[in-house]
C-alpha cells in the first residue's frame, strides 16, 4: 500500500520542532512576550513545510509502514527531548 509523504512529513516536522524548542528553550527571541514566541514557533514549522511543498517532496509515494515509522520517529523525538 502506498501513501503520499505529506502527512507523515508534516507530523515529523511538528515533533522535531517541538522537541527542539523544549530542549533549547533559550532559542526563543523574547522570553516575556508569548505572542512573539508563538509566531516564531509557527514560522519555524511553516518554513520547512513550505520548502517541502515547493520542492514536491510531499508528492512522493512511499510504503505505508515507512510513513508510520516517520510519524513515530517524530513523536519519539518530541518525547525524548523533554
């Protein structure tokens, strides 16, 4: 069974960026302003997703188990980097 990479890569990016921001909380631009922190977090998720869309990597067909493995690794990265 084949699956497009769009959803697995998106969930992997969510887990990766979330793990990075949890492990390195000092990379935030402002420690007091939550609006700027939220914008920075959303931009750091949006840029890789935009790049993947423009390069058409999200359109590739992969095996279903590879997609599940990619999602699981994103969740695992987020969990381990706390």
